[in-house]
C-alpha cells in the first residue's frame, strides 16, 4: 500500500521572487543580496529610499535604475557594501572605459 507524503514547502513567505535573467545587473545584485539576507522586496525598497512600486517598475523594465536619483545609488552601495562607483557601473551610468 502506498502512502502519500506531503512535501514541505521550501520557499519562505515574504522572500523576494527569483532573480530574472533579463533584469538590469544592479537589480540582480540587489535582489540577490536581499534574498541572502532574508529581506523582502519591500524591505529592499525601504533600504534604497524608494517605494515598493518604484522598485517593481525597475524590475519590470518600465523604467531604469540608472535614471534614479544619486541618493538611490549611494543607498545601493551601502546596502551591498561596495563603492558607489561600482554601483554606477552596474547601473549603466558609468562605463568601464570611462
């Protein structure tokens, strides 16, 4: 006789959705770090100093994070623990050749 075993869900409630391949590089890094920390996307948006709606627009490619105010890039650098210039490169504001 076979017994049905209910498998436990491995996803955590409130965790960020998986990173999409077509996202902007800076968003990939931010969402991956949020997932590593166990932060929600709402928590990530708050850390960046923007609304959840704005973060969702960036993720849907409705607008680009490279056009964000400078304070967003500074907050992203702080969140990731990297220099702001690296954030500007990931966002596409500054090219590596510059």
